[in-house]
């Protein structure tokens, strides 16, 4: 088989998304392989597999990686090596953290990993903190505060501000070590507070605390389940100090067996959550953060973000991810930006939205049209609300969902959407969707149709201009769509047929005033 044929065969495994790079994260609790594809700025996870080897188990007592954990980790790594070879992925970065760097037999373990064919890098606690912070900054471009990455063997803390990191520290407070502290919660909070102070974290931070790590995320899932939160992804969830304290107190008293009953909380996580909750209580007391923000991006994504040049780092992560996603579903960047530019004069982003968000909603709306009619509305809503987009807030997800509803002329928004944003914000977004509906239907998304038509507002009136040569584009469906949009905007509408001669005098800038800006946003 030729190289081209092999690559096409490989790409098909992941529905057209090429597996480009992989990270192997050898932690104290798990050994994990993650394969990424798509945009480097908003990488898409194509494969995520872990082995709960627990390399750091009993480290406090023995100082060594247990033999069974040693063997289990290597068994998993040998499988990972075969998978990567079969997928022809050569860009593989392997890092090892607390257990490998601290264990007496850590060097023996790393040597065994090298024999399998990997080139592991044992990183210091401070470097681990910096890389995890890179992941947070990639996920939250305006991040400012302190990051806390809780792993099996250690807790990394580091300050983030203006795209830079300072005051990195690594404390021996990983989930596998917390059980060694006092059984009494009050005594444990006091002991953990002393450890935080010893590590240089004795004063209030007066800023958000970004939480990274599987156990923290499981706690976020618990918080969402507790209140029946309409979203499912814990990434980006934030809690004020009062709700954070209630969560920590609740989980500190929880029984692991009860936590296991929650679908998305694993047995491994449920066993570590009560002690982690006591650690969180100590952190809340000592650091007094303004809020907690849960991040699904951490060390592994930080390794990828750390490799990016400044221009790529500056890309909007929401648009970077959505551009590829929508292109794979029949909505390439030129089409989506063309439609967004065509609608901007009549229905611009207003008080509650932004042009980036409107472009994102346009991409989702157009991508959904490739799905079976009986499935597309719910699928598009699920994309907006539940898919892990980066750089989007809860109310913005609701606005994207409202826009895709408008695109389908489904104006009675589901309760889940209405609970996440104000009525005014959702009304604005529905207008975006109705304008996309008109744009894609006026000429069946043909390029020419956007060159012979224009949608604008004049004196609070919605106006559709059509070049005389294409006046027959004004069919009954278009009249209905104009009525829908004008009613939603609270205006009347007019269709204006422009002679070919007059049309030729209209400048290119007047036809598509925002096309250049939208094109830059989508790159």
C-alpha cells in the first residue's frame, strides 16, 4: 500500500481528523496516552486511554514504586507503543512526574520505559506547575490568579498574570498521600494549612483559584449533579467562596460508595475525593480565593500550548476549534464568514453578544444542516451546550444554542437554554439564527447569491436588496424568512430590486463590509 493510501486509511479511523501528535503522561496515579488532532490552538482529543498503575502508592512508607505498579505501568506503555506505531504517530512527548522523580527505584523505572522505545522526560515539580499553568492560560486567555494542580503525588501551585507565571512550588500533598495525615478533619485542615504555609502560600491571593486535575474535576461534576446543572462539561465551571466551602464540607463527609453512584465519578476518584475536599477546605481558608474555576486543560495541553509561536497562541481558541469542526461538516471557513458578513449589517452583535460569538453560532448553525432533519436541532443544541469548546462562558453557550434554534425556526427555546442566559441575550442570539436561516436559503448557499443580494437596516426597516438579474431568487420561502426575521426584530421589511447598472456601481466594501474582519477572526 502506498504512503498516501496508508495515510487515508489511518485518517478514516478518526472520521477525517488526522492524528498528529501524542502525549504520554506518567503520573503518580495513572499512566495516560492522549492522541490529538485538529487545530494546534484548540487540539481535538482523538484517543484517551489510561492505566491506573498507582506508581505513587505507599511512597510515603516505602519510598519506592511498588513492583506490581511498576509492572502494570510498563504493560500499559507497551500497549501504547504498539498503538502509536500502528497509527504512524511519530510526534510523541513523554513526561514523568512525582513518583518517577522521587522514588528510590525511579531511575530503574525510567530506564525500563526507555527500553520500550519512549524518551521520557522527568520534570521537576516547578516545571510541572509551569506547564500546567500553560494549559490553563491556553484554555482561559485572560487567566489571572493562582493555579492548583492536584495529582496523585503532589500539589503544584503557581501564580498566573499577563501570560506569565511566577512563584511555582510543588508540595507533597497528592491524593495518594493525603490519607497519611490526621484522621480528624479539623486536625487535618490544620496540618495541611501548615504545609501550605511552609510551601510559601500563607497569605490570601485575592484572585481566582484555577483547579486542575482529575479529582478536582470529579468534584465539579458532583457540584453540577447536586444542583441539576443543565450543562455536562465541568470545564469552566466556577464557584463563589460560599458555594466552594459548602461543596468542600459536603464532600469531606461523603462516603466513597455513595459517590460511585454518580455516573461520571469513577471508583478511583470517589476514593480520593473526601480527603481532597479537606485539602480544599484548607486551601480556601489559607488562600481565600475570589472564586474557584475548574479547568480541564492542564499539563498535557500545556505541553502542546508551550510549543506554539506567539501568533498561534493569540488565535481565538473558540473559533480555532469551531473552524475545523464546521469545515468537516460541510461549512468551510469561506462559507461561514461569507454568511456572517452578509448578515452583519442587519443583525449585528448587540449588547449581550460579540462578533466572535456570532461567527461561532453561524458555524454551528451551518454545520448542523448536514445532519438528518429529524436529528439536527437537538444535535446542534447538544454541540452548543455540551461539547468542550475552549474560550466560551456559560451564557455564551446558551446564546449559541439559541442561535441554532433560530436557524431552525424553533423559537420556543428549551428550559435548559433559558436557564443559562437572560431573555434579552437569548433574543439577540435568536436573531442571529434567523438571519443565518435567510442567508443560507436565499441562494442555496451559492457564492453568487451573496454577490447579487444584500441585507441591511434602513430607518429601522429590514431591507433585502436583489440585483435585477436575480430577482427570481425572491421565492415564497424567502418572503416567509423575511417575515420571521422582521417580526423578531420588531420592524417591517422591504424587498428592493436594483437594476444591473446601479448594482455594478455598489462598491465591494458596501456589499461585504465585515468580510475581512470575519476572515481574520476565523483564521
